[in-house]
C-alpha cells in the first residue's frame, strides 16, 4: 500500500469541485477523521446501520483515523451512499442456518446441554465437564423449562 500524505487540492468523485484531501493511498483520496462529507460518503458499518450495502461498488476514498491501543493509523473504505443498494432480506433458510450455528456454539460437546451463553471457543465444553466437577449426564439440564 503506497500512501502519499500531504495536503493537496484534488478532484474527488463525490463533488464537481476539487476538494482538499490528505493525499492519496492506492489512487484513492485520503481523508482525515471528521473531514468526510457524512451526507455523501459512509463506511460499510455506517451503510449497514442505514439498511444499505455497498452493492459491488468500489470505494471512492479512504478514511484515516487512529485507535487507542498503539495509536496506529487505520484506514476505512468510504462508499457513495447514492450508489448503495438495500440489504438483502433474511430468508427462512438463512435464518434456520444462523440459528443452527448459534445453537452449536452454546452446546457442550461432552454432555450435550444447550447453555444460555456461548461456551469458550477452544473446547466448547461447559465448566462442569471441563473440570470434571460433576457427571452432567445424570443431572437434569438447569436451563430447560420444567414441565
């Protein structure tokens, strides 16, 4: 990734008049935090909040910002809101597949109980099975609704 970071007046895809940018990065205008026009450009997450998706369009600019852990510079792609498409609706098959995947994350691999929270990723076993505290197969699942 080659980035030239110097203020310059350049032509931008979202405006008819040249605007100041912090340089270019891979041929895209580089905008600092807070300088992107929020009514015209948005990141993927901002589009998602609006119920939109990029829809195959290439990014028109990059947003440069710093985050706390190491004060490292990070880049986010900016897309034109006018060219964004609506998010595809969730189909019943997709919903069923998502529910199955989320249930698998909560199911203990040893005793088979379905817990109300996601189990730790390395083992996917509950605390009782992991440390051998109890033989959960003999006990009733405490998270099941009593009939």
